[in-house]
C-alpha cells in the first residue's frame, strides 16, 4: 500500500520569496563556478556587426539590425533586452555581457557556452541566432520565449494536471536526451531555466553551466541549483555527467505535478540532509505510474538511475501517445534542394544580401547577420499584441541575492 499525504497548501515553492534561492550555494560549498557565468558560453564570435546606441530621443537604440525595445532581465555584469530584428520583424532576446567585468575563468565559461549553443538545434532548446562581439561587449541574439518561465507559470496557475505535465515533460526529456547524445550536459536544469514559447512549448535555456563530457572520464565541477542538485554533488564526488541531469529531471517532474519541491529545507545543511536521505512526499493525487517513473529518476545511487532512452519508453511518458512513443530526436539533414531553404535564400537576396555571401554563411554556420536573418525568416511571426510583460528572456540572469530561507514540512514518505 502506498504512503499518501494531503497536498501541501500554498507550498513554499510557489512564493516569490523562494525565488531568491536561485543562488549558487553549491558553488559556495565547493568553490567552483563564478557567479558571473550567467553568460558562460563558448566559441568565437560568429561575425561582427556595427553596434550603435543612438542618442537622439526620436530614434530607438539599435544593435546591428536589431531595434532594442526594453530590458527584460538584469544581472551584475549582463542584461537581457527584448529586441526586434528589423529586416524580418521577428522578436528576439539579446543578452548583453560586459566582458571587461569578467575574469579569465568566467570568460572561458562564457565562450564555452556559446560554443555549446552553436552545437544545438532542437525544437525545445532556445536557439542561438547570432553572436556579435566588440572589444568590451558580447551580444548573444537568442530565440525569444514569450510565455516566460515554467516557474512563473506554476506560481500563477499552481500545479499541472498530469496530462499537461506529461506534454511538457516529454519535450524536456527529448531535449535533454538530445544534448546527452551529443555528449553535452546541462547541469542547471530547473523550473526557472524552462521557458515557454507563445504556443506553450518548452524551451530549455541557460547553458551557462553546461559542458561536454566523455564516457569514462569523470567531471568534478559542482554547480547548479541546490534543490535540483543530485546527492553526489552535495557529497563532493566526481561524476560521469548525464546522471546529474537525470536526477534534476526527477525533481522537475515532481515539481510540475505537485507544485512543490521533493527536497527542501530552511538551510542549505537541512536541504543537503534531506537529499542524502532521498526521502520525499507522495501527494495523494499523484498516479501510480507517475510515482513509479519518479523512482527511476530519484535514485541515490547514480549508477542505478535510468537512462533517458529507457525513460522514453516508460508507461507514464507515453500514456495518450501510444501511436507516437517518445524516441530520440534526430536532426533533419540539410537539404540544399529543399523548397523552403531555396525560398529563404531568395528572400535574403531580395533583402540585398550577396548570394555568394549567403551560401558561405550557411555552409559554415557563421552565426553572423546573414545566418541570423536566414534562421529568422524560417520562424513563425511573433505575436504583434505581445507586450513582453511576461519575461521570456532566452538566457536567465543568475540571481546573486542572498539565499532565502523557505520552510518545508518535515514529513517524508518515499525513499529514493
């Protein structure tokens, strides 16, 4: 017989005060990633662009061919602007990073993030369009997710019914498994880094802590958000990589379905103790299939956690999707004779771009003005009535406020 408890009323997770926990307490414990890795990414600039900030009040400030609309996020050394790509009219989010404020280690993480984002092309991962670099500033032009964070959605609407949670979670698992098959781990999966587009599709964001991994080679950087962190991170143990994302996905699933966190505490020490015990509450409304799936994620022994390939075949994951069982995502092969591609190239020519320049930019994936315009031409139009009031910045800015101290009921009824 399964242990059941009454649902938590007004769980701490749904309070705005809890949001101030979005700190790097794990790094404080282990002295690892810099707090400025809000822009930790990889690779050199995909191309240059003239950056101007017009002083006349009658003119909107521009960055390259992007008209800046308003600030939608701000951190110590970076900010995110909502902008409109003038040639296509599409809205984007531009992360503006002050390189002069970053130490060499943070700069290295910044370029690693950009390099990794250039490797990713999945419908449920925020897309990088363009990289603009000047001597002092790096501009990352990203897909704008107008629906905001899943965190804010839960604050506003409360927990999801399992049918809704399943639809979102299938997209999340698909995107993370795609990263893993490309030998990339995210290492900071949490509700705040899951964005929603205008059609309520998931967009995973913020690859500031991401890294490439090699099977058999251990990693030792301890990073991420404590409530979502795997027990081995709290213990300071080295890890392979994907298994820490798998644990975080279990926390996310629990959060979507219950509106609260499986592990929490008024102090970091208390949180650590609860994670290492591996006990969490099972709400009375959670289905048996969902509970069984959680048991595959929230396993204290990382070697015994399920692979995402096996998770994709799970009963709960595919309920209602019997004709379309979740499978690993395969990137479509580039077809130079594809009618859509040809039409977009012709549209670029009509905009005044040189055909040879277009072919070179696309073939080399330059992430320059030409490449960005090509990608944006293939995107659906942004809702013209959207005022951007629900912040959907493509890269979250890590909060550097002091940790809050939320309370979490003491009782636990399920062991990992």
